[in-house]
C-alpha cells in the first residue's frame, strides 16, 4: 500500500502515557463552537474594513462568510469520520502523505503560538490603560502563566475557561445586536431611527468602489480564523462525532448572526466615514451613537475577554496540534508524552514560543517581530486549501470504503468544494494585488515551501527506511 493511500496514524495508543483524556463535555464543545467565532478581530479589526469598504462591508463579510461555511462543512465531514486532535493536519496526511500533514500542522502551530503572544500584548495594553504605570510585560507574563497553568492541569480546565469566556462574549454581542436592532426600528427610547441615510447617503453602498470592497473582503477573511479549534477539541470530548456534527451544522447561523448581523447594524447606525469607527472601534462608535454611558470601557472589557479567550484557545489548539504531529512521527518525540491526560510538554513548548514572540516584540518590533507577523499572515488560507483538497480525496475514499462514517456531508459535492478552492485562489490573487498584503503572501508562501520541503524529505527518508 502506498504512503498516500495509507490511513494516517491515530492520535491515541493503548499506552497510558500517550492517551488524551475525554474531559470536554458537550456543553463545553457547544460553547467553544459558539464563542470561537467571536474574536478581537471582529471587535477591533473590523473598523479598518468598514473605513475602506463603507456599507459594502456587509457584502464583504457575507462573501467571506460563505467561503468559511463551506470550509467548516468540509472540515466537519472529515472530522466526524476521523476524530483527531490533529484535525485538518491528520486529514491532509491521510489524503496526500506525511509531507502534507507536516506542512499544514506546523504552519498552524506557528500561527497559533505567535497569536498567543500577540493576544497577551493586546490584553496587557488594555489593562495598563486602566492601571497606568504598571509594566506591560508583567501583565503579559501573568496572563501567560494563568492560561499555561490552566492548560497544564486538565483539559476540563480549558473547557471551563472557554465556556465562561464564550458565554460572556455571546451575551455581549447578543445585547449589542438587540439594542442596535431596536434603535434601527426606532423602538429604543431616546433615539431616532437613522433609516437608510447612512447606507445610501454617504457615497452609496460602494463609496470607495470595488477597490474598497476588495480591502474589506481581505480584512473580513482573516477575522474568521479560530473556528477550526472546535474540531481539534472534539477529539477530547465525550462524543467526538456528535460534537463535531452539531458544531458544524450550527456554523451557518452563527456566522450570519454574529459577523454579518453586526456589520449590518454598525453601518446602519454609524456613518462609515466617521473617525470614531477606526479611532474608538466600530462597536464603541455604535454604542456612543446610542448614548450608552461608558460605552468605551464596556467594550474594552469585552475585547479583553475576547483576547484572553483567544489566548486560552490558542495555547490549547497549538499544544494538541503539536501532540498529534509527534504521535504521527512528524515532530520531536519528547512533546508526545502525556501526563494526567494532558500533553504537558507540548503545552509548555507552545507557551514558550509565545513568550519568545513577546520578547521579540519588545526587542525588535520593526524587524524580527514584524517578519514573524508577515509570515503568519496567510497561513489560514494555506490551511483552508489543505482542507478542501483533502476533502476531495477523502470523500471518494469514504464513499468506497466506509460510507457509514459520512455523518456530516459536504453540500453538492464536489461542485461546492471546487467553488471554495476557486474562492481561495481569488483571495490569493487579491492579496498579491494589494501592497499591504503582498508581503504577507510572499512570507507565508516562503514558510510553506520550506515546511513542505522538509516534509517531503522526511517522507522520502521514511520510505527508504521502511524499504
């Protein structure tokens, strides 16, 4: 049997030293799936997209949201059939061989580990704004220690942190949507309905033309990152197949409500060209428009929660990806040891890299750290391409060999899978056109090629040894 058609090695063994626990309950998994789509990128990063695209940001989020729905459906199909803490990395290995699993897995590990440091820095900036004079590095260290400790202790600790963080985020955005809808309808006391004046009265739906829409589209694509964590977490849940199936099936309304709904409320309530949208953030600008007292501080608390939630989730996700890679012979064996159902050395390695990124930000923010940021800029698109390509291969294999495992099915296969791949190619083309994203595209491409080269060399070496 060839290497590319052999099933990928499983993540668990009978040896108690390599068995992950099943400490995540269905309520944990459901809330991780729900809260995973609400990140700091939505609360803060969407401001730049609105400033560029104007009211057409709703169209931008709709288009990118449709692409993400397709990706999540494909990932859900494979993860329900093959539950694994390696998620898309394991699926890529099953489909194309170890080089693909190696490339997708370690790319994503770098992305999550760098993001841990970034989120720690962002959270520390908010706290030092409340407590001026306190050192930023001390807050970063405190947050890192808290979540590193939580992830070292037991997977249920990660689940509990994420459950409550997600509940707070979901509650905050639901309240925002409720107040915004009432204001738009003219039912909120003390406010007048803006009608459609902000949608059509400030240059129309496309005030900056198609170029503005393109910038908004690129901004929206990268704000959707993080949804993949639920398929990683599912491997440690009480019922992985049921958990993945439920999370994926509800992805559509979550995206429509939280992302597209939020953008529609904001650009209806606030002029898209208001300086407050970028200076204060779109949600703060909308709450100020409604006369909500202390809106800025309220949103700072929500953004802090979103950042801490993302830190927690990314430490978890990066450690499980690393663990899965090691279990499949694609990384240093020392990271594969499990204690108390937790891959603690993998957790420590991921946290250590996060600390390194924080240090680089302080020592060389304009050189090494900026290079790291550019390097991870397009990783999520690389992962999505692996997901779509793997699904094309594995769906045919499942239909032949184990159709009963198709608990979740990709819609209109294979047509919509090819549509998704075409959409990703368009986004890469648009990134190459835009000066602000071109460097990210090249840096991510270079990292991907290096990892793919290493992965292919490892695969050939393993093939010679097996022979």
